[in-house]
């Protein structure tokens, strides 16, 4: 019982600056704990996303559509070809 009284007396005896610093430290500890929880949730979400798949199996790559020589010569005859490119 004496110990509780000593704690209360010391609380009253400590300067306001120290009390404010202790309160700020408690807030920081709480914020750090919340940040750690959020970080673990974010890591879990990233792991699920990575393991979730995006399989490319069975998908054929898109073929590049090129211009044939005949199409180029037709554009050249029509004057649609820019020779400076």
C-alpha cells in the first residue's frame, strides 16, 4: 500500500515537463505498436498478392503486326511515307 502512495506522491512531485515527456513517450509507444501491426498486415497482403498467381501459362504472346513490302510501296506511291523519319 505504501508503494502506491509513493507512486502517487512522485507523480505529483514531478515537474510538468517530465509528465508531458512521459505522456509523449506513451503515445509514441502506442503509435509504434500500431505501425508494427499495420506493417505486418501489409507484408501479409504483399505475400498473398505475390503468391496469388498471374499465370501466363497457355497465353500466346501477341505477334507484332508489321507492314509488308507491298503495303509500304503502296503508301510510298500515295505520298504518305515521310522519308525523313
